[in-house]
C-alpha cells in the first residue's frame, strides 16, 4: 500500500487520530492507522468508480490552495521537498493524492446534501429532549494584580512583595474603582496592560488557589491576598454569570447544524452501503 493516495491517507490519519507525524507513531498506533487506512482506501476506490465521481470537476484554484496549505507548513522549499522524499512522494504524486482526496470529498458532499432539510419542529424537539447538553457553565469576569516573589531580586523578596501587595489592597479598599489603574501601575503580569483583566473565566482555567477564591466571591468584591506559585495576587470579581439553561433561540442554529451533519452522514453511509451491495451482487 505504497501508492501516493495510500501514503497521503496514512499521513492524514496519523494527524487526525493521534495528532502525530506518521514516523512518530508507536507500533500499536501505526497498526491502527494502517487498519483504518485500508478500510477507507477500499471505500474511496469504490466511490471513485461511480458516475458521481466521473462528473466531478475540481477547480484548479482549489487544488492549488490545498497544495499551498501543505507547502506552508514548512519553513523552506528545501524542507518541503526533503519531507516529500522522506515519505516517498514527489510534487506530482502529492498532487495526484490531493486530487483523489478532494474528488472523494466532493462526491460525499454532493451525496450528503440531498434529502429533506431539518425543520424548525425537529430542532425544537431535539432541544426539549437534550436540554442538559445546553447548560451554560458559571463564569466570572475577573481582574487580578500579581506581585511576584523572587529572593534574588531586590524588592521582590517574600516580605517585601507581601508588604507591597498589602499596601495595594489597603488603597483598593478605600477606592475599589482604581483596580485597573493599580493593576497597570503595580501588577507584574502581562494582563497589567489591560488593567489586570483576565476576561470571562470558567472553572478550570486558574490556579487552584485562585479559583477557590474567585468562585467564592460576590459580584464587585475584592479578595484577600492569595498566594500561588507565581506570587501574591489580588482578585476583583466584576461580574458573576451563574450557570443557566441556554434558551432555544440561543442554540437553535447549533442544533440545526448538528442535525444536518447527522443526516448528511446517514445519507452518505446508506449510499456507500448500496454501492457495496451492488458490487457483491455483480460478483455473485
């Protein structure tokens, strides 16, 4: 299975299944890629014998764009050509493999596009039956100020850093509206340039010490001094966005797209199965 299309297919599957180049796969991963590639290659070969495939005309601009995408992954033409040679392809063979791949995709897209459109009623029924999928997690709009600890840097020794952030907190207790200003002046985090803004933050994105405090705060509150491995922090909770059920109108387009993709996949599968039955009937 060393023809261009097979090599290209194995490269794509290695990236899709394991996010690795083909040569970096473990033995078990390589066997998985080879197994899936063999089955997919069989299906592709069957698809390419159909009248639908014969009618496909690939725009030269589309082929060139796909080839250009591959080329742009490399720093230089030398690296690009060397990698093609390493995997057993040249420019002509790669083009052939890309055109084959695009033809199969075009046929499947055409086959999947036929049929009845998803109705508003179907979308609404799906939403009612699967509401739990569409819950919006709690988030907080947070700002923070960081003063780091570095015993080798004058002014950032533990005691000095703690004294600095304590002083900042005293000022903010008197004038909480100055948080962005104080962050810009004193924070040692890159977010200082944006007034200490961390943005709209869900659970799981902060250091555990910070998250525990941030998600216990009320809206508008200023935290006590919090220590993490980065140093000392102050957190300001600007807004609390509680967990809630998404409204039908908010997720309608997402559901419709999901159902359309599902229906498209079923049409493609049914069409391929019909091709296989025809092939078996001819062989019988």
